[in-house]
C-alpha cells in the first residue's frame, strides 16, 4: 500500500510524534510519503519519503493546491492521512485538480472544535472526548500508541528526582508543580522538560520561591526516556489534555506516574495515582509517595504491565484496518 501522510509542522510535540511513529512503522512494509517541514527530518527513518511542504498560509491558494495535486498524482497514494485541519482542507480542495478522489483519513488530535473534519472520508478521534466533537458521518476512535525505545540508566540523582515533560504553556500546569515542590519537607530535584511561551514566567516563579538550586527547566531532549527511567516519579499536571501522550512515556519508562484527572490518565490510572488540580493536592500526594514509595511503585507496576496496549504496532494495525475499510 502507498500511504501519504501530511503534517503542518509547529514543533515536535504530541501530534508530530504520533505522525512520525506511524510513518516509521508503516514504512517497514509499505511505501510511505510525508508532506511536512524539513525540520521533521531528524525524527523519521530513511524509508520515509519526505517532501518539504509549508501548509501555513496556502490552503486557499489555487496555485498551491494545483502544486499539491501534482505531487499527489506523482505519488499515486492509496490513502491520504492528515493530522491537522490546515492540510485536511488543502488535500480536500486539491481534489478539483485530480482525476480520482483518494480517500482521506483525518485524525483529530485536539479538543478544539473543528467542523472541517466532515471533509474527511474517515475522521479519527484519539479519545472519547475528541471523538464526541467530530462533526462527521463516518468517525471512529483509535487511541494513541507510540514506539518503544530501550532506555539507558543515567547517573542517579542523590536527591529524590521528580520530572515532568510538556510544552511550557498554562494548560500544562507546570506552575502547579513548581508551587507544589515549594511545600515539600524533604530534599528533591525537579527537572522540567519542554519549551513554550510560559518559560520566562516559570523562571520568575522559580526565582520568587527561591528554588533555583532545586528546580531546572531543561528544555527539549532527544532521550527523555532515559530521564524518566532514571528518575523517581513523573508528574502530569495538565489542566486538560485531549490525550496526554507523555502518559505512555510514563507507562514505558517511569517508576511512578502521578497525574491530574484528565485525558488518558483519568481512564487508566488508579485513584491513588491521581490528584486534584491544585499545588496543595500535588504537594500532599508527593509527600505520601516519598513516605510510601514501594506502595506507589507496586501500584503503578500493574499499569506498566499493560504497556503492549499502547504499542505503535497495535495502533498502526488499527489504522491499517481503517485504511482498508475505505478501499473496499
């Protein structure tokens, strides 16, 4: 099968990772093309054919649509799989220059309502919440999975090591974590992984709470799995999540994962691993984890035992079945 994926590049976050993992997995047995920014090249394997395209401001440009139609003609894909609204409109509108309508699958990765997903021949929600806002006559749910990468044990922190990874935006609740650790009565190190518009604000908060020696904003790393594997506890403090892909990172690599009641975590984590969205609730939970570490580690081990449910192989198999359903 020849599969064409399209991705409007923003930064390498959840949507980008799902797209990349699917492309890499499908390329093992299928011909895969990806229309996206050249910035994604370090993340895809050599079997994925990357064609550099900028979807930012071109979705209604007839010359751009004609150019895209020519690319589609040359590739002659069996399926087009889009991951953002911008490309969905581009791929749909480019059909006016094509002799045949290649089926379009559109994955809804966010909780922002978008009526345009009705343009897809099949719309996919990544969780029940995203599925419920899709206005399409033909839609299904395929929960996210991701590729497993064997972790390496890094040098052990002498202090209790807490980590969190997310875009540095208000919705991710990094300020909740920083305020929570300021209330801890034991020695710790907090590492925050990510970049975003809230970075300077968070740095000011760290300084204000006199936590410069205990809290570090690390930025993006290519080996997050190693840090999770080598730490004591991972935290997801999001106000809301359409899914929460870092939860799968946690299941794969972390010893303990604590989360707010949002996204996939609300469905899969035991109540004792969840906390209310406040820094006081998180501080209380962290103190209990520190005092009863073995209890929480054993509790999370039961969830870690289900990691195959979140494999890239299982997710890609479901997408392949969805593709084939459109080709019958």
